[in-house]
């Protein structure tokens, strides 16, 4: 169904890892709230207040229940509290904080499901500390897919899209070792990801006929099989299947010539075969402006394109640019989206 008055629904922003820069950039974004869509924070009020004091930034907080959230401009940052308390000591992750980090994500998704929020925007998490506390998902993307399947009553296969001003990329395989990529790369996997990308570029980004380029896995896209068989035996058949189904898919192209300015004018998105092949060009071109978008979900989710930056947390030097772009893009996609 079409979500009515989507713009009036504030965005749910999670606190991320309290030891990282998530709190820093959330506070910095709030300082620019007049230029941004409405948002509120899901997190630990005490941790947010302590970080603001550490940064020397005056911050007024209003602790509210989800039902009390206002959909108009407020003078105080609205925060929906967690049942878990966390330690915001910059740069020092604490295993006991994992429950709060996970709860913030769950609460934000629940708010979208119940119509309280228009979209989810997530601050960075430290995966290693979550793993140590029993978190069984490779990252945000996979956990959000689990929550979507659990709470929205539909099986989903989430897809990570990195969106910058000049380039969009999608890694077909994501948080796995490079050594595992060839075995994980199948024709069906590529086709499934490409179909999700094609659908959501149409429904969320408003691109009527998406042009999707596929990067080769091997140097020179395998060079006729002399540098690896995957490009001819897996990627090319996937491209043929996609074309037969009406999707404008092209490739595989050598990855080393796919991201220069002239090449980027020929497509709307690149499907890369592994994580760094997709993320390096986007972050190189627009590190402060790129946004991580999860496709394939029954709700909109965006995130900054960077990590927790534990080494600069609490020092007042973290840039909020990517989070600001994530908030703006979440608002735009939420307005465009149709949730079934």
C-alpha cells in the first residue's frame, strides 16, 4: 500500500556503537536540523548527554515514548530510550553495550512497521564487539533482512547499495573473505541481486529504465578465460538471463576501466562481484557524501558510508556529512517508496 503523508513521519536514527562517532555525528546533524528532514534518535539518553558534554556542545534532550513523538520541528532532540544502558566512553567498545546497540536497531524497525517512523537511518556499529556478544549476523544488512522477514511476514534478501553523487554500486557478495568469493558467486545469486536492484531503482529512485553494468571478477574480465573462468561461465550467463527477462544488464566489463568519468555516464548502477570492488570507487569519489542504502526491504534504510572511527570519537573532529546525506536520501526514498 502507499504510505500516506510519509514526509510528516520523522526518521528513526539509531545511536550506533556508543564508543564510536555515531553519537558525535548525530549531535552534529541535530545542530543543522533546520536544513534536514525531521528525525529523532533511538538510544540511551544518558550516553547522548554525556557525549554532548564531552564535545562541549549544548544539547537539549526530550525523552519520549514512541507514541509521544512529534512530527513537527522541536527545540529539543527527541530520543526514544532503550531498556539497556550503555557506556559512551569514546574509543573503548564494551561487550555489555551490544544489547543496547541491537535494541536500537530493532526499535527503529518496529517504529517503521507500526507507522511511527518514515524510514530507518542507522549509525555505524562495531561488528567485532557484537560478534563477541553472540550477534549472529555479518552486519546491519543481514540483520535488517532477518527483522523484515520476522516482522513483515515476507522473506527478503537484502542488497547493499552504495550511493554517491556520481556513482552507485552493489556488491554481489558482501561480508565474506575474498578467498570465499569465487565459490559464493553463482549465476542465480547475480540474477537475484540484479532483479532487486532493477526493481528498487525504479520504485525508490525513480529511474524508469535502469542501466546496470556488471563488473568482471578477474583481471580484464577474464580475458576470454585465460585469466579465470568465472566471467565467461557465471557472470556472462547471468547477464544473458537478465537481458532475456527485460532488464538492461551489460557486461561483464573489466573492473579497472569501469569507474572513470566517461564510463560512469553509461550506466545507473554497477554490480561488483565482491565488497571492496564496490566500495572503493564510491568512497574514493565521494567519501563524505556517499550513503549506504539497503535494497530489497519492505521499508527504507540508509546509513553513512563509514565505520565507527573509534580513534576520533569524542574529539569533535568527526564529520557528519555522510549522515546528513543519509537522512536526506532516506526522506526522499521514503516519499517515493511503495510498501506492500
